[in-house]
C-alpha cells in the first residue's frame, strides 16, 4: 500500500445487494448514510433509539421508507443488539449510534459511558458471533484525542484522552474497538472479520436539529429573526460537510472486505483540508451572511459551561495516501449547501429531494 492511491468514490457495484446493519440511523449522520446506502443499492437495516429531536432529518426525509427493517433499540441492551444482528446477518456493520453531545455528557456521565463505551462493546460482540459479518466501521470523533492545544493537527497515533465525559467515552470506544480487533479479529483471509474506527471533524449539513450544536442553534435563531449567542467564538474546529466523512466510511468498508483488508483494520482520520479549519465565530458569521440580513451573531460568556478545547485539527494524510480519499467540498461550499438545505425546509420545500440531489452532485463532481 505504498505510494499515493488515486482518488475515488464509493462503488455502487460493491454495495448492490449488500446487507448493512446501521446503528444510529435515526440521527443526523445516520440518516444521511442510510439514504446514501439505499442510493447505492444496499439493503439497509436500522437499529437506534427514537429520533433525538423535533423536527429531525429521519422523519422529514422519510428514511424509514428506504429501510428493510427499522428497529428501536438501546445499545445498552446487549441481548437486544445481538438478536438484531443475528436476524439481519449483515455483510457490513456501521456503528454510529452514540450519546454525541458534550454538555449533556456532564449531566449524565454514567449514561454517556454506558452508551458510548459498553454500547460499542455490545455491537462488536454481536458482530463477532455472526459469521456473515465481514467488516465493522465504528464511528468515534475527533475529540477522542488528548487535546494539548497544539497548533498542529492530530495524527492517528497521537495519545487518546478526553477532558469531558463525551470525549473520554469516545476514547474508551476506541480502546474497546482496538481490544476486540487484537483479541478476536486477527485472522487473515478473504472471509475474515475486520474492524476499523473512524474519527471525523465537525460535521455540518442540512437536517441537523440537535440542541447545543453551532449551526442548528444558528438556524433556529435565524428562522425566528433572533440573534444566535456564541459561547466560544474563537475556538477552532475542523469543519466539513457530512458527505465528506460518509464517503470515506463507505470506501473504508469496501477496502476492509476481501484480500488485503487486514491492512485497513485500524483507526483513520477523515478531516477537511487545513483551510477549512475555522473559528466558531467565523463559521457562524458566514452562515448568517448566507442566510440574509435578518441573521445576527452575538457572544454570551454566560453560556460557557465545562471545558471547551481551544484548537482542534485533524491530519488526514494516511487516509489520502492509503485509501485514496480526499475532501471534495471546501468550507465555503459546505456552508452554502448547508444553509440552502435549511432554507428549503423553512420555506416548506422538499428536503428529501435536496438531500438526494446533494448526494448525486457530490458523487458526480470531480475531486
């Protein structure tokens, strides 16, 4: 695997007819991935709690219509997870379900660790006992690294850590995955089960209505002609459109299956180009400019609670060289497409058509 691999996109021929078990399909990233997998011809089986917000992308774009099965289940229920995987007999497992917010993790640290650490163990154990499974992709976060406020981007071999319960629990999920990989998934050959973990940047896109995330908070305020109040405007994050990491997850799963797949059974960063790293204040201000003259941004120090990393960047050199993945939409394009999606929803348009159209456009444009 030496040398630069040519850039590519997910292979519809690979996914056609594949059985996919997708946890967290009722969430923002999970709903986008479910739609893309169906678009590629896969048979998608979802396992998740009820959608986490109202409105939510899962219901607004009618993801359930594209699923073979749609199970409401809790990752903390080991028997329930095992039973669901055994019934589906999937070829590939994408594990996205999580408690995914920092500030709620302070309110419920035990629940956060139970879902993110033990829930990951339950998914991997269920996959281990299902002979049909060939690949598992576990989605963690860029916040799994021990943040030392360095200006350089974090690499996959940098130390894991986490100041807040969410970040620490995701670092634990990485350790759980590595334990299962070393203990149970070491066999070689085309029928071996392989596991990879993926760490993406701050993902944006149409249809995220989670509480306490920057752009959803912005658009809720903008839609009501209110000011959005920022708690950490100078914090720098690696921003990327949701289609960017999802394309990488799909390509990685393809590479895990088949001869040579053991070379991809490890952890990977999927971050944006360095010029898409930007401050919270810059991203909010650009979103306001794209929204229109009624949108306003303010800073409110009273909103600060708990620890917030000042600088966080990802180094994606390895995935570019070895997998052939690279970002396709810079921050300006990602923000434009995101704002366009929220405006379509607010104006009563067809958000499902927009999402599917963005998948088509992203897949057809040259990188």
